C-alpha cells in the first residue's frame, strides 16, 4: 500500500507542476461500494465496514467545500481519487466558485492510477423483448424482423427524447454509437430535379427556394405512413447541411416535399441527401428507431442484446463548471451525454487532463471566458459535434486568455452535426492549439478567429471528408482579426468530398495578418489559401504533391466587394471595423498596418509575402492575375529536387546538401510534430 501511495503522490505532484519536496496532498476517495455518510478515507483493515470512501463525487466536492469554509487549506492541495467502475449519474456534476482551490491549495479530481473510471450520463436499457405487434412487424424490413427487439423507455423513467433533428437521445451498444435508421445505409442519393422553377440563383448557379424535388427509384414508397420521417441533405452548398422533416411523398410523380421553413440557400439539382428516422428502414445490424409517442425503442443489435450493454444518453452534460479556479479533472472517462460532456465558463486555471471523452451528442469540452486553462492529453472521439472549443481573452483590449488545447487525440467527430464542427475551435485572444492529432471528420480540423493565436505542431489528415469548399484550418471575414501564427504543422491526405478538392489553411474572404510558416503539406489541394486578404505571410513551408500549393485571389476587387464595402462604410462613418477601434491603441500599436487601411487600396490583397517555400510535384500556384502585382514572391524552390531524407516514406526533412538551405530556408523541427508522451496523456502510444 505504501508504494501505491507514493506513486499516487508523485503523479499528483507532477500533474500540478510541483516539485517532489512539496507537501503531499490530502486525499479523499470515492468508490462504488462507498457511502456518502462515511469520511471519504481509505478504510483501515479493522474498520469493519463503518468507514471508508464516499459513494459519489458530489459528496467529495461538498467535503472540499466544507473544508474551505472551515479555513482548512492544506499546503499540498487536495486530491479526490475515484476508484474503478462505471458511475451512472442521475444529474450533471456542477462546480461553482465555492468549489475552487487556490494556487497554494489546488484541487484535483482524478481516476485512481491504473484504474478505469467511467462517468456515464446515460441509462442502461435492460428490458428488451421480441417484437410481437403485427403492424410493426409488417413495417419492419423482412430481413430484420427476426433480429429487431423493442424496449419501453418510459417504463425505465425516460420520457425526454429530444428531436430527431438533433440534441436528443442516442443509442450505444458495447460503447459504440449505433445508427439511427436511414436510407441509404451509407452515403447519399441525389436530387434528380426541382419541382418549383422560380429563377432562384446564387452566384449564377440556378436552384429553387422551395423544398420540393424529384427522386429516383421507388424506395420512398415504403415510407408512406411513417410517423416522423426526416431528410438530411446538403441542399445547395456542400458546406451547408440541414435536417428537415418530410412533409409529403407523391409516389406517382416521384416528388418529396419537406416542411417549411425551407433551407436558407434553397435547393438545387444534383445535391445529395439521405432519409432517416424511419421504422421501415431498420434493415442492418446497429440500426435503431424510437417511437417518440409511445416511448418504444426498436433496435437491431450487432450481437445478441443480452450479451452486450445498451445505453441511451439522458443527461445533457457530465460536468459543468462556472467561475471555478485551480481545479483539475484528470484520468476520467466521460460518455453518453446529449450535449457537451464538459462545459467550463469563467474562472482560471481549470484543467481537463488525460481524460477520455466519447459517445456524446455534442462536443467534448467547451471552455469559454476563462483564463490560463487547458484541455491537455485527452482522447476525444465519436463526438456528435466538435472536439474542443476554447474562447477567452478580451478583443477590445487585446488581453490574452492563455487557454490551450494541447497533446490531444481528436478523431471521428462531427458525427451528428457535420459542418462547422471542428476538432478544435479557438476564439478570443492569445490562445494556443498545439501537438494535437486530428483526423477522420466531415469538416474542419481547426477553426480560428480573434487575435494572436498560436497553432503549432499539430498533425491533421482525412478531414473535410464531406465538403469541398472547406479548410482543414479555417478563418475568415474580418480585417481586425490579426496576429496569428500557424507553424510547424503537418497536413496530409486532405482532398475533399469525393476527392474533388478542398483547402489546407483557408484564410477566407479577406482575412488578414496570419503567418503560415514552416508547415508540411502533403497531398493537400489548395494547401495555402489567401482569399483576398492582406498582410499574410507564407514562408518556409514544404508542399509535396499539392494541387495547387498556393492560391491567392483578389476577390474584394471583384465578386466579394460587398464585404469590403460594408467595412469601409463603417470605418469612415463610425471609426470602427467590425466594432473594433482599429486606428486607436491597442490596435494601432499592435497592428500598425491597420491604421491607414482605408486610404491604402483597402480592397486589394496588399502586404502578402510568399518566400522560401519548397514545392515538389503537383502544381505551384493558382494566383488571380489581379492579385499578382500586389504580392512579394521570392526565393521559392519550385520543381527542383529539395533532397529530402526519404520522400518515399514521407520523411520530408532536408539533407544537409538541400538547395533550399542556400535560399535561406529554415529547417522544420519535424520530430516535435504531433502528440508526445506525458503522465497526463490518456493513452500512449497512440493507436491510429
């Protein structure tokens, strides 16, 4: 026991950044066989079952709160260690300012070292029976009738189901998300033609504002009589999806109609969709359907239902935090929530470290309005929305928040809401996204806005898998969002939906003042993209088999002039740009290029520097001719052997005799890219 305690103490001290000579933390314990009437201590051998750990984390939280009220703040901090097991939560764990530690007495809630601790926001479904209703069996696909079982969720006390459009109940079997019944079972079908021809166009592309369209084949015949049938489609643009309820099906004319309000961009021929939430479309293992009126779940389990564990999500979140400071949540598995697993609002020095967050309907961690806080070393996957959202700092004063998303493995996210759900979203001022591994997602890996962020040492691949006008890293539409550093990242195998192309780093619609420095792009279409913006730098990057490596346009001088026109009018009438006093301190001091922007050809892509890049294979540039005179392009090594160490095995380090070095190219620290081993990593080595 003494050796275990020493190990625990050493891990705590390391996690808190304390030296080995610091005072040991005070310990409380939580266990499934504990009791909230006990003291929270590990029982002595002769305790006789009269004392021991708490039963719930809530009781441990309250014990720390009482300790603070009594003025008891041990110098080594306090550790709440949770023993192994699956903890089904009746309510969200809420932490407020009264639950804060201090710099001298930090609090840590942690899984016991080496033990698997799972906090579950769902409910086990254990009352499955065979389907016997003849009308239901008739509707179920013939191949599924012998496999589908049903459960009465209302009998389990579950009465809030949410809506099929999102944010509602989901089903998990043996820790895997199951599929809400759909057709086709994978992929999409396409709009054959539009019914209402109303001359609707966007950028000259024809469509219709009315959600009525022709389909191919006769599959919708089986949907007649369904209670709550829906379609999920990319109705006009491939970056704007929406779920819409079916209003009617005309099998004679092969017309599907959705309920108003219709999609904001309208509908166009050739766009893609699928149908879902249909009892008649349970036709493959893993599919389910919920009759919300009756509260009955129908499910075809991948293996015999009695041999697995079926869980439905119930709680919105697992942990919520408000104005909390100096608290760490460490080495916990959080799962089966309907919204964000962890929500942190305000406070400082909050850390979510080494956790596994999976199988939630929202994102993993949303951290906003805090400072000096981090999501570190976590494994985040099978997420309905994005991974980590960090937002903090004051844009008016350019005060940094120093928030971080670091050393995380984020993958298979955007499972429910497909577009604009990023692996990491970073907003505000002075935050950092570093050493993350992000992959397998329908849309963006890193979305950023605000000022002075650092995005570095991340590896990103197989993102933007369901969209084309998309970027692995994306920002746009604000001249005042400046000062970003994007360096030493490795982006590869990013080619868009159906391989039709997307973007690596996408500076959209006149976004300004980002430095794209020392990155490696391999098989990425439009790897570095400047969409009419100013004062951007693209230097010392390696582009391999990218088509093209570089894109620069002058859109504000053409089709996108209306964005710039709005900013110019605001600047001259109000003295602000997007609400920011751009020509006064601190902006005038931090970004001197902004001060005279309205008198310096504001719509032109001025101040962009393209220098000392390496481009091998693919195509070097796609530059609009109106933009080219404004660019400083110098000392790039194009279609010349740069003498990589081992290009065949994707080792793009430069040999000492590389001609790029003679041009001043600064070598990229490849060995630092991606996650790294650390006691607060959820898993190591990382399995891909």
